C-alpha cells in the first residue's frame, strides 16, 4: 500500500510538471505564433497581393463613360479651302481637326490640344503610324513630371490610346485617348488627341506623308462653320 501511494504521488507530480511546462511554452510563443488547439482543422492563411503600382500618364485622369458634346462628334461639315483632299488642318483655338474631303467639305473631329504654354503651329507630315503604340515620355516631360513611367507598353491603359500618327521629327503626335472628357480642352503637352473611335477612323483614312497644318492659337480656321452637308 505504501508503494502504491508513493507511485500515485510520483504520477501526480509528473502530471503537474508537464502541465506547468506546457503552460509556459504556450505563454512564451503566443505572441509570435499561437498554435491551434486542433491542427487538423486550422484555417488556411489568406494571402494578400500588394496594391498595383499605378503610373501617372501625361494628363490622363481616370473618368467614367463620357458623352461628347454634339459639336465635338465626328461629322461632315462645309469647309472651303485651297488645300488638297487628304490634308489635315488643326484648328487649335476651336479644338477641331479637319480632314479635307474636297468639294468644299471636310470631316471634322473634336480634339484635345496643348495647354497654355505648350501649343505650337506649323506644317508637318505624318512620318509614322502605329496601332496600340508604346509610350516613352520624352526627357522634357520626365523633367517636368519625374513620377511618369520611363516606358509603357501599348494597350487599353496606354495614354496614347488605340492609334498614333507621328508628326515629322517632332515629339508631337495625333493619337487616341482613354480620357474622352479631355476632348475639347487644352490639357496636353502639345500632342493632339481624339477619342479612340475617331482616331481609328482617321488612321484608316490617312497615310504616311499626309500633310498636317497646325494653326496657331490666335488664328481661326478658314471656315469654322458648324453646317453639315
């Protein structure tokens, strides 16, 4: 009987010791990584992807669907001019692009032009055409906006939009835009923008070598009539 009591005391002591050690182990590790009581039913850890890095393209502000005002929608208008059919005339102050059709008519497009201090004028030719063009901001733009990406692959999120027509050896282009609310405004760094539907239509009508006349801000186009044919 004495031996039995002694054995029971040893078992109690061992049990208390194990419980004490287990309590200390749980207490010391709880802050770092608490162990589940039932490891077979432990919930899976959720993985969170880092937020996407968003580039800030030139003057392109996110906007929802936008309906162009009637005057800025693509339309045929009366436009007498001595320029040959196929010529592009940029009416900078009125934010229009005219594609001369002949017989006193032109296809008119609403456009966005350069903001104050970034407009220009002169005669150029289309030197290159590109579908869904890549965008590489020029050094002058990077100097003004150092947060811009150094290169952006072409696609729906690219600020050059669906098409681009490069003007001579300049840094300027006629291109699309994913920000239709900027059409009719003075917002760019000198490029001329159209909504993607319009730039695709224009792209299909012109060719490399097309003459492009950009009028200055203080001069109206030969005929700013809103009359349709």
